[in-house]
């Protein structure tokens, strides 16, 4: 997935697409991050049931690209995905590459 994202970014930068396009890309990446998070946390059915009504706050999704080691693992991308229920921000989901997912409650 990381290679796919890197390739996609290179193509988008080559064609010089506008920030509107980037926002749409961030939204789909945010949705994917949230979906992967829920799959990883599937062992807790009550938590997953609670998250069924949660939605990604697309305009606040942030993608940070860099290279840094966390322990012995090299991390290249961190995605911050704010989520809301009934218009109230409840948490931010963090996706570190395709390796680790976590949630920070508001």
C-alpha cells in the first residue's frame, strides 16, 4: 500500500493538481485509515458497534510524510483522522504506515 501511495503522489505532483484534488485524496486516505482501524479493532464488538455511527471529518484529515524510527520500525507516513458522531468530534484515529493503528479520545 505504501508503494501505491508513493506512486500515486508522484503522479499527482507530476501533473500539478490543485489543492482541491489533494483534499479529495486526503478524504479517501482518511476513510481507508478509519476502515483499517476498525478491522484491526474487530475483536471488540461493542467498540465497533459504537463506531458504526462515526464519520470522518474529511476537511481535518492530515497526512504527515517523513522518515523516523519508532523503536526499530521505520515509519514513513502518519495519518491523523478526526472522527465525529452527530456533529461532535469524539476522537482522532492514527495510522502509522500500514502497521499500527490507534485512537486518541477527545
